[in-house]
C-alpha cells in the first residue's frame, strides 16, 4: 500500500517533530474547562468531542480561549502521563505556547484553512516545526 | 533570536544548567512569535494555582529551587487558592491547603514575594509608562498595558517565573509599538454608574471582538473618565470574555490622548456603539426575574481598599441574611488597612467573610457548591460571572448596592 502525505504550511512553530493520531476539535480550546486534566478526557458537557481522549494524540483546534490555566495544564498532564503529544491551532495566544514549551510539546499555529477542512479525527498527522509544516499521512 | 553575550553565557550553562534550560524555553517562545531579541524586565508577577499545576508543577518548582536559582527582579505572586486561617469556613480540602503551604515555601526559596494578590498594581507596585514587565494574571496584564502604559504579554504559568529568573522576556506582542495600536473602535453612550457596568462593557466588547491581538479604543461620551477600580473591572472582564491584553480609553489612558493617536493608522476590524440598553440587557441575562440568593461574592479581582470601605459603610449596623453567605476577597495589605480603620469589624460584625490572599474562583468553588448546596450567586464582577458558570453555579451580574441588598435580604431583585 502506498502512503500519501499531504503537506500544509504553518506560520508559527516550535518543538521537536512528532507523528501521532489526530483529535480534531471544531471549536476553540480551553485548557481549564474542556479537559479532565487527570485523565486526558474531554469532559465539558456541551463539547462536540466529549468523552474522547487527547492522551498520546495530536490535538487540533481552530483557536484557543480562556485564561492562563493552559500555562501549567500540559506540564501537569504530562506528569500524569495523560497529555497530548502535539498541538495544532489556527490562531493562538502566548499562554498556550508558553504552556506547550514548558511541557516540551511541539506546537504550531497559523495553519492553512484547508488543513482544518481536510483533517479528520483518527488520521495520522505529523508536525515538523523545523520545516514549518504539518502533514496528513494516509 | 539575536542574543547578547550575557544571554549566550546563560544559554551555555555558565550560570548553571537550570537557568540555561529556562532561557531555552524562553527562546522557543520567542522564536515561535518571531521575536528578534530579548527585552530586560524590571518586575515579574507569577501566577500558579496549585489546583492547576499539580504535582508536576510542584516538581518543576522544586527542581529550580534545589538548583539554587533565584529571581533577578522583584517578583510577586498572584492570588493563591486558600486562606490558611479560614480554609475551614469553606470546607477546603486538606490536600489543597497542604499543597499551597508547600508552594509558598518553594516560591520563597526562589525569591518570589508571596503577597498573593491580583491587584498588586493597586497596592504593591505600579510600573511607569513604557516600563517592560512580565506579568502572569490576565487582569493585571490588561491594567499594566492599558492604564499604566507599561509593556507585557500574558506570561502564564512558568513563563512569568522564567522572566523573573532570567530578568528578561522575548520581545514580541505588547512589548512592541505596532501591537499596541487600536484596531477596534467603540463609542459608549452608557453612563456606566457602577463597577458592574464597566464589567458588562468589558464583557460585551470581549465577546464581540475576542482575540489576544485585538486592541479596542473606547470613546466614552457622556461622563468623566473612569477611576482605577472601574478600569480594573473593565480590563479583567475584557480579558476574561475576550482574551484581550490591552485597551485604550480615549482621553484617559496614557497612549490615547485622541482616537487617532491610539489607532495610529492600524486597520480597524470592527466599529460599534454600546448604549445603556446594551449594558442593562447584559445584566439581565441571568436571574432576570430575581429570586433567592445563596451567595453574594465580591472578588475577581480582589477588592481595593476603597471598594472594601464602600461595602463596609453599607454593612455598618446591618445583618447579612441567615440564608446568604457574603464573601469578599482581598490581599493581606488591604486587610491590614481595613482592620486598622475599623472597616473589617463593620464587615465581619454584619456577618460578612473577608478572605485574604486568595480569589474565590480559584478556591475550588465546585467542591464548595457540592458541600454547601449552593446555586444562585450574585456578584458585581462580570469576570466572575463568566468563569463560575462552568463550576455549576447560576451567577447574576448586579450593581454593587444591589449585591449588598441581596446579601441583607436573601433575595435579588429582577431586572
């Protein structure tokens, strides 16, 4: 079987290369309110992905919201072994980036809109911060 | 990023591996945002809820403290999640209390002043126009950038501490002139008579033009310029509803003598008007018909001396209803002044509780709700209304005196 990789440019990136299964949220992400930070499960009652886990996954969302809780949330989740392995956002604020860096997570933002229209939960995705790309691996 | 010789020394480990690791994290953030260099800061403000950072955060702080690194600039800590002397009143868990005690020791070893306040700008330190700082709490950032004309991004979690330890932060975002210019224009005809009105205004603007990189310029047409506490509630609400870090009030804040000066040619993404009807509708979103109240809370941000005095004066000689818990939060400095002036006595004799060094929404309010069976809550803080719904409460935003009436009668009036 042939592997097809579809690449997308990202404007902002930091961290090491990582490849993992995608969890794609259609709504902006809040570290304080969307997640059970002790299990890695999306727990907000009205969240479209409620019950799904971000553990070991690449978490993808069009944007971010909320305050400074994200500054510690990823480190705390990594400590418990329930955190994601990478983050892809459309737009991002410093809190999410600072939190990802503290936890040693690759994070990219400013991805082409086409990526969000294409990528599906469960697909294999690779983040390559040094190349400023993300790829869907099919 | 271009590094100075001093920064390269840190990165090369000449000041220890722990500090090198911290600067590497800062370089990563700087490169993400395209920073060309670091900017030295004069002050830092650290935000860490024990409940959020968990054991991993405690381990992170322990590793730094054990490495012997200490802050290079004066550094304060934001509100913590317990009042050690009154934790029992709110049934807070022993684990949370112990966690906060452990955190206090760790932060003091790092040289952080554990003054536990989110209103340091009203009581501990006010940076001047153009001063670069690294502050963690969103409301403090909005106040620093907007009212004081100081320069900071949101420096969340470990980032605020990193800046404290290295004495610098990557130069991006609100450290740079171009990002401080207004790209939203708002004309306000409402009379904005109470802190709650200012919070409602922040909520309306934040909801409509959400985004860290957006900067609204507000033209208030029918009243004199706002005072510190009004700006505090406005900025905290704007940050909470809109994740925004800076605003201008034309004719009031230092970088906005005119709209044109605040805007400086930046392209506008939105332009609109807010009337008193809009503010009233915002307040009437919750409990529009009124009803019984379990909790009246003055917090988020902590109260200034004069906010507390106003409540004390209104409570003097009155009694809080048996069915209501009345909570105020402030810092230890303000508490001491209130005690000295007799205002603390006025509040506590009436049955109010003044919590010190904390902010109520970081005190595990969901656990309190379950323990005490609380539901309806009234506050003059739009920020609290925005946050507390997720913890299972039904909050309503009301003006300060309406909140006090609710505390005394056990009922909030309709709107």
